[in-house]
C-alpha cells in the first residue's frame, strides 16, 4: 500500500517538473553597479553563479545600470503558442510594495560564435513608452573613500551612501571584479521612473504591469508554468514572465526574432530612499516555459502613467497605452466611467472635464471592456475654486535662505512643487494652506525653485537651502 501511494505521487509531480535544461546553464558576464550587497556573498562572481540550474540562488545587480548576462543551454525560440506567448520567467525577491525593476534584453547568436558580440534588443515592458522613461542613460560611478558618487548624461548626480546594515565598501572591489576600474566606470542602460513613495513613513516602489525583472512576487508553484503578465493578479508560478516578441531596436521599433541565445538583466531604476538605501535588483534564477496550449488568458492590457492628486485645468493629456500580446496598440478607443459628470476622453487621449470636483475614473477598452485602468484625481479649475487661492500680494518664502522650517506668506491654498536647480522635481506639497509651517530640512544645501500653483495662477520662487 505504501509503495503504491509513493509511486502515484512521483508520477504526478514528475509529469510537470521542469527539466534541468530549462534553467540557466551559464553566466556570461556579471557587471554590477555599486550597491549595499556588492562585495558581500550576494554581490560577487560566486553569487552570479548561484543562479545556474535553480530558481533560488541570489545575486545583486547593485544600483542603476548593474547587469548580468546569462544563457540557457539551447537557443530560446519565440513560440506564439506558449502560454500567453511567454518563453521564460525570471525570479527575483520583490515584496508587494517594493519592486526593484530591471530591464531585460535579448541577443541572437547569428554569427554562431557562442559570444554575445552582436546587437542587444530590449524587451519593451509596460513602462517603455512613458515620457518618464529614457534610453541610453550613461551613469558614471566614482569611488570615494566613504561613499560612491554618480553622475549621468542628463546632468543629474547623487551618492550611494553606506547604510548601517552593510558596512563594507559598495564600489566593486578589485579582488572580485578585476575588469572594473578601481576609480570610476560607466554603465549605460534604459531607465524608468522610480515612483518611490515615502508617505506615512512607509517606503513603496510599486511593481510595473509587465516586462521587468525583480518586479512581481513568485508563488510556490512549478517555475515552468508562467504568470500571465498582462493581468495584475498572480497566476501559476508568478515572478516575471517574458515574451521574445516584445523585442525592440534602439529606435523603439518592434523586431521579430525567431530565437535568442543571450539574456541580459539590468537594473532600470536610479532610486534611493532613506530607509532601504539604493534600489538594487536581485535575481534568484530563471526558467523556460513548458509549452501548454491549454493555458490561455487575457492578452490585452492597459497601462497609465499618472500621479496627479489635483489638476488645475479642465483637461489633462493622459499617458495611457494599450497593448495586445505585449505589443503597443495605438488603434484603440476608450470608454469612460466616472462619478463626476461631463468627463470625456478624445481620440488623442486627452481627458476633458466640464465641472470641478473629485473624480474617480475608470477607462476601458471599447472592444474589450474587461481590460481597464482606474485613477482618482481632483479637477480644480472653476471660478469659485480660483478666487480664494492667493491673497492680494504675491507669495513670499520666509525665511530665505532657510535651514529647516519655512512659511509661504500670502497663499490661501495651493499646491507647491519643489524643483532642484536642474529642473528635476524632487518633492511636492499637495495642499499648502494659510501660512502653514513646512519643514525643508530634508533638502541638501543648494538652490531650489518652488512652484506655487493655484487653479488660475503660477508663481515660481527661488529658495536657498543652507
Ligand atoms: Ca513568444
Ligand atoms: Ca529586490
Ligand atoms: Ca555571437
Ligand atoms: Ca498576472
């Protein structure tokens, strides 16, 4: 009796288990950016090798631009009849509100020399077409005695500082990385917006819909049965599922690749938060999909790039993108549902409001109303809203220069947006009212611009932080 039961269980499990050849067979290159796990057991070449053959290894890619290149033993063929069209799943260690998304790139070995010496094609994820996403970001890291400084070709700069958990140097050490210069080196890649939210003391970096690694949580199900990347809920093994058909060239045009040999995973976010340090992708392994024609699901998707609590206008140009099997589909029409009467969306995706008020909005594909996105905002543009914003004279910051607490006089109620001297938005106060005191001690020393926005007017004030 015991023997028979055991036999049945083994048969059941082995029917779906992945073969050894479905896991990563070789690490070709590991070039991390500086980060809190670099030079620890999770950030050295041995760590890179830990993701071969399994899905529970662990390697850190460090900050923005850090990457790893790996392959499976055989070329990976683009199969449209795979579940949801997916070829492989990459696993990381994200949490529900803490993703560290990495872009994924593929390369065929057309010259058959077993080397990744041809063209990398990015698998364009859900955020690829957003105006807040960039390609060809060159980030230079410089090794300072107690931190790492970075600068990029968009005139931005910052530091990766040591935190209290990991006290070792964060710049890749010569003893592990003999191809990385000891003083400075440059990493180039695609970047998506960090969207780091630190409200209420909790740091959040939300997962993107599809197309990024270390983004979505895994389950304990078999790793060769993939998640449907087009739905926000988790199916099958979870993790991040990839379709070779998402490949784009340098100009963002889709390319049809029959098969690929090399895969590069590269941290796509330059982000830092006080509590958790720099955003640094971790990868634990990857697994090829087992073909299964029965496994099907929704393959339309909608994504929205939107985070305005208040719109001081009667329209907003929405960044909304529809995808069909993960490829951008511009020929779609939307229907709109909202509690606020008089809202419409035109063929250019501009949302128009006829009244001020709080709006909870759902946009659906007309051809497939099962696929939708929602947003909440406040339209604030009508006469009764605007008349009370500013008092008789222009706004003034006191004191200026400031060391910590400040007040903005002559503002009854407005939104305040803080920009650094490069014009990059670094913070905002959604509702500033009536000489309220604000604490600006979080700003580094330097020059800033405060934009004070009401429904009818905008003021820009210079602020010096000491
Ligand atoms: Ca495919
Ligand atoms: Ca992670
Ligand atoms: Ca080659
Ligand atoms: Ca899903």
